[in-house]
C-alpha cells in the first residue's frame, strides 16, 4: 500500500524526495525508494557525476525511518555511447569511482543494474552524415526497508507547530560550485567546476544524523538540495506548506552561488525549543560547522530574502511562481494552463475542499 507518493501535503505538491510503501495492510513496516542522477555534470567530470548520483539517492531517502545505511541497496542504470571518443575511458572512470571507492566506503552494495551502451545515433540527411551523442548518464535507484512508515518526513513546511527554525546542512562545505547547474543552463553556459562529494565520512554521518532525528521525531520538514539549488529547495518546501519563508543568507558570503549551487545538502525544519537537541545530534556526527540557521517559516505567504528585504511577491517577480492561496502556482505567463491542469487533480487527490481556495 502506498504511504507516500510524489505528492506532498494537503495541497498535493509533487516535491517528494522518495516513495514509501507499507509491507502489508496491517503493518507499519515498509519500503522506501529514491532516485539519484546528475547527468549534466558528466559533461565536466565523469566520476563526479557518478558520485553525485549515488549521494543524491542517499540524501533523497534519508528522511525515512531506515536505520543503518547498510540496509540501503542500489540499482545502477548506466547509459553511454560506447566506442565514441573519450566515452569508454569516462565510463571506466565513473564505474571505478562508485564501484571501487564511494560505495565500499559508505558500506553500500549495488547488487543489480542494467546498461545501455548505444547512446549514439547516426543518420544521413540530404547527403550529409549527422550524429547525436548522449553524455554518460548514471541513474541510481535506492531501496531500503522502513521500520515505521509513519515517521517519514516530507518537504512540507509546518506553521502549526509553534516557533520553528530552518537549518541548512551544507555537505558541499562552502565550495558553492556552479558548473553544470540549472543556473548555468539558463545562461546557456556549462561552467568549469561542478559539485562533487567532498567528504564521504560526513555524507555517511549526515545520513546517520537524519536517521536519529527521524526516529526521535525531531524533524518537522526535510528536503534535500539538488537541481536548482537552495532557492529551489526553499521554494518547494514553501509550496508544499502553502506558507512563506524568511531567510537570511548574508553570512554565507556569495548570495548568487549560495542560492543556486547544487552541492549536496539539505534543509530541515525543527522546533525552536528543540534546536539545541537537534544541534547536539548534528555535532555528534561532525556536522556542526556545516550547519547554518538560515530562517523560519511564515504564515504570511511571502518569500523574504534576506529577512529584512522587500518580500518577493507575484506583482514584483514576473514570470515566476508565487506564494499564497490565490497564487500558489500562479505564473504571469501560463497561469490559466496551470490552474486548469491542477484543480481537478488536487480535488481528486485530497478528496476534501482544500484544493478550492487556490482557484
């Protein structure tokens, strides 16, 4: 039975980090599944792309009640243009990076997988020989047994739990590399230095810390940082909670790099009264200097960034997704299309009237 699908919260926003099912109708034991992939990074660094795929599958599944990281099993789906110049060497480099180095250090196995080694196509058009070659891609599927599916934490921000704080855990350790990010693609660039796994021990410690906090019920919301960077992570959490956020990132140095880098990490929401207990768990896993208190959730539907600045609303952020009951998925360009496509879906998923206030 499905306990958690891609839709999150009473407003059914498709931002879930993983899927969770129960083993049977009369049990809270179950299974969790997540995916990790960073194909664009392979254009700059084959090994980094593979490492990030494995690491992202772990950060995606970390907010479920699994226990020991060794319980996670991976399936690796490799795609490469075998025989194309440089691709065979790149594939070897990527396989070695995860098969001989990263996964053994994490204590995780890859017992199954598949491959597609013909990711190049050629044809003749008007007497001219043409070809398209796809970059090396590794898609990781992670699976694990879940002790209690009820303890799964989603990206939905909570405004009904009293005073709360948002903590950024930066596993990129301040590198803030922008190569092969969504931001770079928007500007039709690739960059030169992509994100990578900086410290395997800290990645493992991060997973252990999240497992402790999940088991203790200390997390109100959780969302890993990946495609789009921190700004996307925060926005998706606010969408799921139908609320606003107030964030202060000035002390993280470069605002643009901090907001849009796609290094490993996550944002968690915790009760203010439990902040010291949460920090103690993070400290025990050597994550203290990677954890930043960046703000709080707001009942008012606005994004304040930094906390003292003018809130970003639909009226002064054209062509962007805005916050609020009347503009949760409002876009000045395609508002009508989005509303038509989502109203009936939300109504069916919730089976209650919470979908109506948006429209």
